[in-house]
C-alpha cells in the first residue's frame, strides 16, 4: 500500500496520517521535536494538500519558506496563519472538490517515522522540511 498523495509506503499497516499521529505523540517526551511542531504539521500538509484549498496551501507554503529561510519567526507564523485561517471553513475544500493527486518527494513522513524510531525524529523532521523546501 502506498499513499495516493505523497507516495509513501504504509509502515506496519500505518498510513501517513497514522504515522503523523505518532510524530505528534512523541512531542510530549521530546522538547526538540515539540519546538518544531509547525514544521512537522506543515510538511505533512504540504505533501497532503487534497483537502485543503489552493489559497490556504499557497499561504502555508509562503509562511513555511519564510520560516525555513529565517525571515519569519515562529510567533509571527502563528500570527499570520491565525489571522488568515479563522475557522476551518477557509482551509478545507468543499467535499466534492477533494481528490488526491500523486506527487513523489525525496522524503516523506515514512522516512521521518522511520519504522517507529522516535530517537532523532526532530533531526529527520528538519531534513524532511529542507527536502520539501528544495522542491518549491
Ligand atoms: Zn502520504
């Protein structure tokens, strides 16, 4: 089984979404990982845009790039995104317009999840983000 959007393989029966759930759960015990929560979630969303409006993805990508390039501190990312996305209605596509389009990436959530290895996860999230940044 491969993800119809990012092409990642299912790992031990876990989909991309399930693997993201593990990453977020690890944040509780890993302050370094918790500190880059924005990168984890945004990297996932940028590789899984099917349910998200084109406008929301464009804004997210712009904030993500500015943050990675060091010109937008995290507090300002949150402020910027919070103002623009007051309510999920503006972020999610209407159900009839949702559809996965496969795009292949150098790294996916499966590389970050690494078979359930929480050690070094923050480092792998940064590599993942850098690889996505390089694809823009
Ligand atoms: Zn995927």
